[in-house]
């Protein structure tokens, strides 16, 4: 099981923000901004580059989940950033697709 599968299965605790049948959103353990949430599909897709056309609806739902999370955490109006890290150069560390949602302060651009 991936780390995030264990969180989905409640084998590892996490501070959950929202949940739907297809995804779980929880606070990142090492937040890089006042709000740093991970949205994780319950279906294991290792990384974005391995998603298939069959995953199109699920990928759309993950992006729409951003609205749910940012509204709930009151950053929908102030703004936020969505990040998906892929592979070594992208900074991916957990091989289970996840959408980072960062906000609660102005974010620098470009990222490092
Ligand atoms: P990546 O680097 O793969 O894009 O993102 C993985 C994220 O998972 C990191 O931001 C890291 O802080 C977070 N993370 C790693 N282990 C845990 C954990 O056990 N619980 C939670 N909530 N987040 C974790």
C-alpha cells in the first residue's frame, strides 16, 4: 500500500478536510503555506504522467475538489495555487498522485 492508501484506509492518521467517494483531502504534514492540503484519488495512479484516458473523469473531479477545499478553508476568494509534482525533477516523493493546494499567503512566482 502507498502511504496515501494507508491514510485513505485510516491506518495512518491525517487531518481530513473533505471526502468524496473518489477522493480524500487532508492537511499536508509539512505545510509550505498557512493552507497546504493534499487531494488524493482513492484509485492509485502513481503519477500524472501515468494517468490514462479512462482516468479523465477522475482527474476532472480532483480539480473540482479544489473548489470544495478552498471554499471550506476560506481561500477561494483570496487565491491559491494548485501543484502536481511529477518525478525526480518535479519533486515527487510519494508515488500516489496528489494535488497540492497552497494558500493563505501571497505565493512567489516562479517557484524554486
Ligand atoms: P510530493 O513531494 O510527492 O509532491 O508530495 C508529498 C507530500 O506528502 C509532501 O508535501 C509531504 O509533506 C506530504 N506527506 C508525506 N508524508 C505524509 C504523512 O504521513 N501525512 C501527511 N498528511 N502528509 C504527508
